[in-house]
C-alpha cells in the first residue's frame, strides 16, 4: 500500500516493481534513472535485492480501497504541517 500510495501521490514518473523477499511479496518503485523508492525496506532483516525484482503494474490503474485510506492520511498530515 505504501508504494502504491507514493506512486499515485508523487509528481515523479515511477514504475512499480515486485519481488519475493524473505518469503513475502514486496512492492517498491523505481524512477527512469533506476533510483529505488522503498518506503518499507526497514521491515526486512536483510537487504532487498532490487536488481532481481521485476517491473510489474499494480492490479488496477486507480488506487485500491486500502491505498485510498493511506493517501487520505498522508494528505491529512500534510495539511497539519502547513
């Protein structure tokens, strides 16, 4: 959800990527230069081997129901910080 939210909220051109790491599915984003954007990398005990991940689209073009909740929360925090 974090990567999907960043994908929809960012002004950058980002591409979703997928990998199985430590037995779990994991999504992250890369930009055109190959820079990795992974908001949840700290959850793993070992470094994510990003070069083994595959570029893959999210299931829907619009944010999922759960991602919309995350996006609303981010926007609320932004509003409080102004």
